[in-house]
């Protein structure tokens, strides 16, 4: 059986995705979807900034990178 590489997420093919969906964030941050939505409700995580459909939201990679950078404590 061969693998259809077009079905793999871009991050798994070594290409940086331009937008991250909630499942990507769960994997990246190692927290549940529920935790991410809780953080959003409490203002601890940015709201999605990309609308991919009426109910499908995503985050720009730069938005998440900036959030992660803002959480870095101490000198780099």
C-alpha cells in the first residue's frame, strides 16, 4: 500500500504551514482543545484570525509564534 502524501499535514512533510487548525495546536502545545478554548475565553490565548468556512477557524503561524514568544521568560 502506498501513502498519498497529499493527505499528510504540511508539518509532517517538512513544510511550515501558514495556518494552524485546532488539531495542530493541540499537538503543538500538548494540551486539549478544551484547554485552548478555555485559554481563549480567559484572554490567555489569541482568538483565531483566519476564517476557513462558516464554522472552521484557524490561526496564522505568526500569531501563534508571537504568543509563544511573549510567554518566554528570561533572556533568550
